[in-house]
């Protein structure tokens, strides 16, 4: 099967109504980012509301455009808006064109919709911060770049957004740069993702070499005839390397847990709901190339599975509430890549949307907990918080149960469909490992909610925690509705309304007749999540098991998980230490000895020569006169001999 | 009968040699200056001699130019010598050797 884009004939929809304003969707946040960057200090509290207004307007326009897109017949759901020509080199031109199809439509709804709620929350969360205006400037700038990334009609514009969101991620992780760890975390995130981005750039160069263009329509249209299997594999893997960096998959996952140094709204928006899913978007968008390769799809699945299990285990060992969620995000992104690798793009996209809801919800909930606990993030010092902060607590529980895959919440349908497709298309190893991942997910998230919100309060702060203001709880309530009902409403099976909506851009999910019946698979999935959650309740909240003692007994494993399997340590031994040694070598040997040596050598040489040559300058007039005279004689003699 | 050109050239050479030796061995700036004038006039003599030989007035015109330039040069040169004298109370060129290593 070739993806839907492969056989696509570009029929642009009539450019009328809301679609004509498509360019405004990214332009508004950009404009407000500019205003807040330069005048944010003067605006004071108004900076936050202005930013909310910008994203609200973008969201409104996005909804209007998507409604118009949805009103078109299924195979005509494509609209390309030509902005302007960016640059041209010979025959190679790049235009700033925006593409609205059902894939990018879904993405802009997630980015602006969830972005709006997070902006609203941030108005309350960031109150009193000395760099309030700048925070919202960065946040809006991020929204702009993210929208460019998903709306781009060619790879270069996507890459512009891709690097832009990386920059905003860097700026926002290091937003409180006064603390060295925060600045280091920002640097680590930037450098680690650059590794993937560089590979991706090489991939884009290869596309230019093969196709002479970066436009999606042209590339995907010609891919079948231009690419051999080997070339397709190379390009797909290079693009996937970019996705691995951005979406924090093994082996470039190390930056995401540290990125939690940023303010919590940033973790929710960038490091859970939107930016980290850009890698999944890229794979879905480039599915034509991945499918020609075949091998690349297997790599995607394997990396996804490995990350899913690895990060899940790490999440179990974390004590910091935000780090649990960070590893959980890495793990859930693994599911999305597994789905994409199985060619179940609609399932991957639905997982992306559902995850955006419940993970943003939980990050914001964690921020609310920190807000009420004087910035405490250690779960060991919490407990019983649901009595003190009921809105935060219950919405968080909804998010957690969605992640654990409890029916009928969104996460259940999202995860179940991926496993179902794995089972039915005969990839039992994916199904078994994916189910294992589901057990691990339920385990760490059960541990998190029972340690944080249930049981008895373990510290004075937990005893006196307070609920957050309404600007922070309203987004929680809104997101919890999505986390709860999204699945029931739009995607109860892999052939649900969401798939039908998305298939004009990403194709239909593969059907298979292997494996167990659907009902049995759903029952297994539901039973697993219920049983695992019950087990975590028994350990952490029933009071019958001393979990601290258990933790001490399992200390080596606990430490292994808590330190993320020591991957950071391996990297610092294998990569960072030699890197620093090489830098020290170039600084003290190459630079100091060779380069400076050459420079100093020229200086010393000139001085030596001069110390001999200056003896000629005696200061006696007659020496000079004699020199002139002898010179004159010399010239005459020479001329005389020449004649 | 015309005086052969060789006589003029020999006289001119003698004058030029005298001037050169004067420039090279004298220490008094004024005397060096006079020696330079001697050299210039030796050259002027040559110019005029050749002018006569070729019946071409250009040589004599050039000699005039040379004299004018020499006069201008004397003005500048004497001014320098005067200011050197004011500063050092001497016109010995060996005393004025600050511009060296």
C-alpha cells in the first residue's frame, strides 16, 4: 500500500472564508510575541492576557478553518495557501506556503487549543515573576514556530519551525537561568536535539539532491518512481534521527528529564503536548518515504518499543513528580512511534491528541501541586493532597487513569488501538512488549497518584497545602473533559470517526485478520490497567505495606531506575569527557602552541631581522649620501653595461 | 671653431667630483650645502654644453628649471639649518643623528 499522499493529485480547495485567513493563525502569536518582547515590562499583567488573546484568536481561526475543511468532501480536504517566495537558487525555489489538510488541521487544533489553556494557566502560575512579559513573549513565539512546523508545505519551512521550537525550548527551560542547573539543562536540551537535527538536515539535502525540491506535494508524488529502497531507507532514517532527538527517544532521550527545570506551563506545552510530538508528526507526514523503505518502519517500531519500556521503568524510580511525568512522556511517545512504525498513522495521531490532553493536564496539575506546596516536587513529602486541593487532585486522577488505560477514558482507546493493530497484523512481539509497557505505565502513574494525593499527609506543607486560583483550575477542568471523553466521542475503534477524518491525509490503518478478537483484546487491556492500579493502591495507599521498607530492600533496582539506568553517566564517560579532553587539547596545545606559536614566531622573527637591519641606520648624513652616490653609480654602471 | 664638447664634460666631471667629495667628507652643514650646489651646477653645465652641441634650446630651459628648483631647495635647506642651529647651537651634521636605531 502506498500512503494516501503517494497517489495524491493536488486539488486545492476553493480559497474562501476562514481558510483565506490561515496565515493569520501563526502570524498573530508572532506579532504579540514581538510586542511582549519589547513592551512586556510596561504592560505588566496585561502581557499575559494579551498573549492569551493572541492564542485565543488563533484558536478561533483554527476552529473556523477546520470546520470549513471538514465541510468539504473527504478527498478534497486540502488547502494550500501561497504566501510568498522565500528564495530561489537556480531552479530550486522555496516558497512560504501553508498546507491545511486533516493532519495539519488536527495539529493546529491541538497546538492552539491546548496552548490556549496553558497560556491561561500560566497567567496565574507566573504571577509575580520579574520577567513576566518575556515569558509570554517566548511562549507565543513557541506557538508561532510550532504552527509553522505543522502548517509548512515544504520541508525547509518545517525545518524553520523545527529549529524555532528548539530555540524556544532552550529559552524556556533556562528561563530561570540564575540557577546553574537550569542553564545547564537548557544547554543539554539544545545540544542533544541538535545531534538529531543535523542528521535531519543531511536528510533534507538528500531530498533536494534526489527530487530537486522540498515541496511535500512534489516529493511525495514522485517518491515512488525516484527513490530506490536503499535511498528511501537512508532518507527516512536521517529524518527519523531528527524525530528521535526532538521526541526524546533512545538514544537521545537524556535531555527531557532535565528539561523539567523550566517553568511547569512550559513542561506542559512544549515537553508534553506539542514540541516533543513533532517527531511523530514528521514520521506521519513523511510516511510515503518510510513505506517505500520498509526497513525504516521496523527501526521506528523497535526504537519506539525500546524507549517505551526503558523510560517506563525509569519513571517508576523517580521521586520528583515532574520527572515521573517526563519519563512518562518519553514512554508514551514511544507508543506513538510504535503505532507509526506499524503504519497505523491514525492510531499514532489519535494517541498524540489524547496524550496531549492527559499529559498537559497532569503537568499543569503537578504545577498546581507545587504552587500549593511551596515549590516542593518530592512525592515522598506529599500525601493526602486530594483533601486539600480537590480540583487539582480529581482532575489529576482523571488524567492519570486515562494514561493508565482505564476504560472509557481517552488513553484506553488510544493505547488499546495500537496494541490491537499490532496483534491483528501478526506482530505478536510488538503486542506482548506493548502490553508490558501498559503494565509499567499503570504502575508508575498509580504510584504517583497514590503517593501524592492519597494516604496520609507526610509533611507539614502537605497538611497545609492550598488550592490554586481559578485561572489555574479552569484549564485543568477543561483538559480533564478532553482526557475523559475524547475517546468515547471520536475514536471508539481504529475505524472510528477520527480515523475517517484523518485518512484523507494519512491513509487508512492496516487491517489484519490474525490474532485475538477485538473484544478479548479490550478486556485484557482493561483488566491489566485495573489490576495494576489496584496493586499500586495496595502498596502505596492502603497502609498495609511499608513501601519505604520495600524501597530499601530493592535499593539497587530503585537506584538504577532513579538514575535512568545511568545513561547520563555513560554519556559523560564516553562522549562528554573525551569532548572536554579534546577541547582542552585544542585550547592548550593547538591554540596556545601552534596557532599562537605561529603568530609569536612571526613577531619574534621580524624583531630579530630588524635588530640586524637597523644597524644600517647610523644617523650620519654622510652614510646616507654615500649610499645614494654609490646607488647612482651602480645604476649608471648597470645601464652602461646593458648598452 | 667650437670648443669640443669633451672639455665641457671634463670640467663638469671635475666639478661634480669635487661636490661629491665635499658632501661626503664635510661635517659643516653649510659646506655640505655648498657642495651640493657645486654638483647641481656641474650638471647644469653639462646640460648647456649638450644644448649647444645639438643647437636645441631645451637643454638651456632645463638648466633654468634646475636653478629655480635649486633656489627653492636652498630656502628649505637653510631654514632647516637655522632651526637645527637654534636648537643645538651647532651646524655639525654629526651632532644631529637622533633618527637612527
